[in-house]
């Protein structure tokens, strides 16, 4: 594994982190941490330990608390506009919502009568619509429950919350994983773990995301693969990738890298100003102080 370090490939990236910004290990001893999301109302980080089959929260003081001992092998998480927790469940192949009062409900578990594969990562737009990826790992050993897939493809989906409808955006990717929206929501970015690239979809006149052209190819040196995907206030696209996290400008050129001591599965922006980069990497949760606000959910 690489020692921690931040590489600058373009001067535009130099402002994002201070020169001697340290990597802080906030918590450790987990089996496979994933799905970090910042709860701005409670000022806590929520994250999954997939192989530990649990959800945890981490506060600013560094206190860790298990909040769900049976998470159904939860992977990705996000918060909706009402402050409810949305979760991708490998073990049940569904998207769930846990309301602030603790009420649990299923939002999606099948497409056209067939069970979803294993929802992986999830985001919301400013209207409350939900987008998620549905690859296959949750139906395989190690991070899932071995069972045959009912669908013949790995999809990228939208849940129209107003109509309560599930729409398929793309069924051609071999292993879609992380996803994020541009600041103006005109572009949807999706990465693929097998292809090692980020694809971009554009919002058309009918309010549908179409296209899927390659936006950026990841550098392949180092452990890890395309996984988490986020964007900051300057439009820079951050992607979990071989070696740690790779950062691209709005044209798809790589402008920087964060090298991590463990495989970086996912990350999110949080903290009082949404500038802290929280990273879930194998058995530990890390933090790096950033100078630029991240876009984590639409205000």
C-alpha cells in the first residue's frame, strides 16, 4: 500500500488542501467500511461495515456508536431532504428509508417484477428524486449472500419520488458503482469498477439523463478500483480509485491524487462547513481537512 500523500498535477487543485494537511485516523477495527454520509442536522458521520453487518455513527469528538446491529449488509447511504437515512442493502437487494422517528420502509426492491441485484451507492437531487447503482457484488461471497441474479444486467436507476416510479437510466455498464450530480444537476456522473472509468449523462428536455460517454479514465497503479464518487463546490470530481482517490476537473483531466494507506472504498464531505473529507478505507475511517466545500446533498 502507498503511504499517505497528496499529489498535485494541476495548479487549480493546489487550493483544495493545505500543503501539510495530515490524514487523521478517527476509528478503526472494522471489517469493511463503506457508505459514509454526513448528517448535517446531528453533525455526525453515518457509515456501514458491510462484512460486520452493521451501521455506525461517528461524532466530531471521535465517539463511535453502533446504530443498527443488523443492517442487511448495508453498503451505500445518503440523507434525503427531510433528513431521513436512505440505505442500499446487499442482503435484501433493496433500497430502504429509515425516518428520523425510526420508522423503516422499503422504497425499491425489484424492477419489472424481478429482484434488484444488490444496490450499491445512492444519491438524491434537489427535488428529492433518488438515484442508485445496482451491480452484482451483494449476490457474491465476502460482501453479500450468494444467490443467482434475477436481472440480466447491472443497472443505474432513478426513483421518481413524486410518482413513486422506478426508472432505468442505463443497463449497459458491466459494474456501475459510485455516482454523483454536478452542482447544476445538468450532469450525472457514474463510475464503473470493471471499466475503470467515469461516465457522464446529460439532462435532456424531458428531464431524463441520457448519454453515458466516458468522462475520464482512471490511473490503474495501486490497489483498489472505481468506487465512491463525489463533487466539490469548484466542480472537481473526486473518485475512489487505484491508490486512493483521484480528482478530475470539469473536462475530465486528472488534476490531483490522494494516496491512502488502505484501499479507499468511499468518502463524503462533512463537518460544520462541509469541507472535511471523510474516507472509509478497509478497516478504518479517516479525515482530511479541505479548503473547499463539498456537495453532499442538495440544500
